[in-house]
C-alpha cells in the first residue's frame, strides 16, 4: 500500500514539474514582443521582462515587413512574417532565430490570420495579398502555399470564426465582405455593405482609387456577431455569423476605420477619422451608446484592464498622442503625449491586459504604457520604421 | 545659322543625290528591315495579347451573368435582356452607352490605402485684389463638400465679397458631394437637379434656407466634365454666375460603380438636367470664350472688379 502511495506521489510530482515547466515555457512565449520593421532586414524581439531588444531575426533582405504573428508548433514557437515588398512570407523558428522557409505568395501580402480547425488539425494561415486581390492559404505544418483564392478587391483584414470553419475577408477596395468556407477554401457568400455609389465623372478609374471600403471584420467575444465598418458609408454592419447575413447597420461618424472589441464583450469602438470622433457601440444591444471626442488620425485602439479603459493611438500634424477613455464612466479621461513629430502605427496589449506596446515609426521605438499609472517607457532603436507588433496570446494586436 | 533663302538648285540636287546613295547603303537597308520587322512583331503581338485579354474576360465565370443582372437592375435605358442570352460579353458591352464601361481597378498606394489621409480636392484658395476670393476644385471627392464649407468660411472671414471658382481640368467625381455644394447656393424650394433614371424622374429641391448669395465668376475648359459641368451650369442659373473659358466636355450622365467578379462595371444609371430640357451630351458654352489661361483669369478678375 505504501509502495502504491509512493508511486502515486512520484507521479503527481512528475506531473507538477512537467506542468510547471510548460507554464514557464508558455510564460516565456508570452513575454516576447515581435516587431516587423518596414526598413530593416530583421524582425525585432523585445523581452518584455527587461524591456530590452533581445534578438534580431534576420530575414536576409529588406522586404518592407508588415506584420508578424506567433504560434506554438510541434517544434516550438514559430512566427509568420509578411514580407510585403518581396511578395513573400517567411516562417521563422523563434528559438533558433532562423528563417525556416520563405514562400512566394501574391502581390503585396500584408495582413493575415492563423488558426486550426477540425479539417486542419495543424495551423494554417490565410494571407491577404492586397495588390492582386487574392488570399494565399498556407499550411504551416508543411510550410507550403496549398491554394490561392482569387476574386477580392484589395483584401485587407482576415478574421476566422470561432471554430475556424469560415473566414471573413474584408475588401477595402469595395464595400463587400467575402465569406470563405475553410474546408474547401472557396468563397461561399458575399455580403455588401452600403449603397452602390453614384458618380458623375469622365474617368471612373479615379473614383475607384479613392474607395474606402471595409478594413476588418471584428467578432464579438462570443463570436456570434461580426462588426464591420464601411469607410464610405459611415456605418457599421452587424453580421450574424451563423447565417452570414447583415442583421443591422449602425450609423457612426465620418470615415470610420474599423471596429475594436473590448475583452469583456461589452463594447465595440470605432475611430472615425473624418470627423475625429470615436463611436462607442453596445456590442450586446447593437446600439450606439456614446461618441467620444478624438483628434488626429487614429490608427488603432487597445483595451486594457479587462475593458475598463481604452487607448486610441493618434497622430496629428505636430505630435503623436494617446487618447485615454474611461469605459466605466463612459468619458474621455485626457491624452498622453508620446512625442512631437512622431507617428504611431500599431500596438499590442499584453496577455494580462495591463500594458500596451506601441510602435512609433519615426523614431524607431516602441513605447510601453502602464495601464494603471499611464507611465510611458521608451524602448529605443528597435529597428528602422517599426510597424506591426504582436505577442503570442495577447489581448489584442492589429495592423493597418 | 541664317536660312539660305536662295539656294543653288544644282548644288542642292547633288547633295541630295549623294546623301540618297548613302542612305540606301546595304547597312542602312538592313537596319530598315530590322526596324520594320520589329514594328510588325510588336503590332501582331499587341493584337494577339489584346485578343487574349478579350477572350480572358469572356471566360471569367459568372461575369456575363453579373453584368446582365446589373444592366437589368440599374441601366438607364430600356434593353431587351433576353437578347443577351446568345450574345458574347463584348457584344453586350457594345450595346451600352459610351459612358458605360468595364474596368480593372489599380490598387491604391501609400497611406491612402489605410484610409488615414484624404487628398485635398480644393486647392489654391486665396484672396486676391479687391476682396476677390479664388479657389480651385480639382475633383469632387466624398469630402469635397466639407472642404468647401471650411474654405468658404475662411474666405468670408478674410473679407471675400466676390468669388472666382476655378473648375478647369475638373472631370467630375462624387455626385452627392457636388449636389451638396450646389445646394449651398440654391434657395430653399428651388429645383436643384432633375435626374432621369430608368423608370423615374427624380426632382431634387433645395432645402437650404440660408443660401450663399455672392457675385461669382466660373472658369471652365474643355476638360471640365460631368459633376463640374453640373455645378457650373447650376450656379449660372441660380446665382447669375458668369462662365469664362472654353466649351466643356458635355457629359451629363451619372454612373454607378458595380463590382463584378474582380472587375468593375461603370454603368450609366441616369442623366442630370438643370432646366429639364437639356440634351444628354450638351456642352456648356461660356459667356466669354477665351482660350488663353492667363487671360481667362484676368477677365474673371476684371469682371469681379466691375
């Protein structure tokens, strides 16, 4: 009996050690900020414990890198990087700090999403090739483009539904969302937002070059609805993700960019760069709740402290700043000046939701902002023109 | 070198014969042959490629169906859709009016892609002599009406009591934006525009209770088209504006831009009129026909001063 107890205790101890090791490993993965630099030939890795540049992952060539996203594969942490200027994506082994594969894709790959589902138990990515209107389907276990889906108008954002059986492709060059069946990698449905616009001009191509369509579809926390802002229509469409139909449209401000959802599932925030406001939509009732004042061009919104507070990244003609919104009191708290003559691009929210990391492209820096104190810490010289940032398992990261 | 007004014919002829012999040396003949061969190759390959493009368009699955559906729904003239069944896509497109076309859009570049920077469509606004406000609308974008409000406010604040509106080179653009600007000058209840669509005539009335009433001169040229022509002729009618320059394009149609299988169908959905009796391709004849650009502006300033 004692022997059995001893064996059981040993087993429990082993499990505990292994579980602890796994947690530490997870924690390590979640403590790295990856930064795609537009004008450097490497991806920067920032250690979030020390706020130091810990590694440069060499891409060998300048490629106007746009965005990265990390996942844990069978052999450890991996990173997918869009090399927009080279029409390629790179698959990186983070631990070894090397590029495993470079795959040619369509023209100007920018944004993408990574998932796995019942049909593809290994991770796969949908990469939106902006300039040739296609989506590259990448099998991340095989490091191979397995299909290219055509038929899009400047595909911008890619969003998988909860079980990754569908992908919503936002067309920035049209007022349309395409729904892809991920089992077949085929367009299953198309949803139009807004009216078909009337023009009276000699050369219609000029009008097409000015369309501001849909940048992204953002799912509610439970995945039941998708929110999509249409830039020209000044409205947000609410999509029923079971039926893939538009159940409501909500008028917002002028030139809405895209929607950002709060982690508590309560709010969708929409920066309107035309009238310099931020619309607050109740994500449960699908109703406009409030409109915050803003200013400058807003390139992204990050929620912190479980959704009680939000930062909007703004760049004016003379300075870069953060608008701070209190979502409990539903009001603007003020602004935080990041610097004169700077330009903010994107930001990631840490896994615990207590810090955001903002890419500042002009001074080649990342700024860390503590959500409790609003204290700003500069991490200088991370790379030239830092752009997309990401942390594996983060509360939010996005690109533009 | 001065021109030789009295050349010696014999000598000239000799020189010509000499150079002629040189020109037709074997070397030159070979060069000419190669050039002709190259031109022919380019011509044939271009036509082959064009033919290939055309057949490619005809082969895009669902394209013909999508275009026929759009024509049935929006096209401003009655057409017999049943006749399209046996027609090729190229034949269907030939049936449409000259302002309807199938186009391939080019991707947008730089920051505009992200929707973060609007190009300004109103340029060079300033006050010149004797409180004359001048501004140039180069194009009608979605935000032009908003830009106009800001600029009008600024010019008024700076003391402008007369306006010169430069629409030279303006080929039109967003029709709603153009209507909004026009409405700023048209009194409440007056007819703003008459738009003839497929099965209905839409009469738009002004809802502006505080119209801008200010002496105006408008500059136009042969590139002024569509929405810009609408604004110019509307301001002449409602605001007694004087038009200076050259006859305009004469494009009085309105299009919808319809996405069809990765391409765009620019389809005419209606025609606009100011008075209710104008022709669809009627040009705007200026009150003062002046071709020279500088003289156009000088005349406009002169009219504003008096």
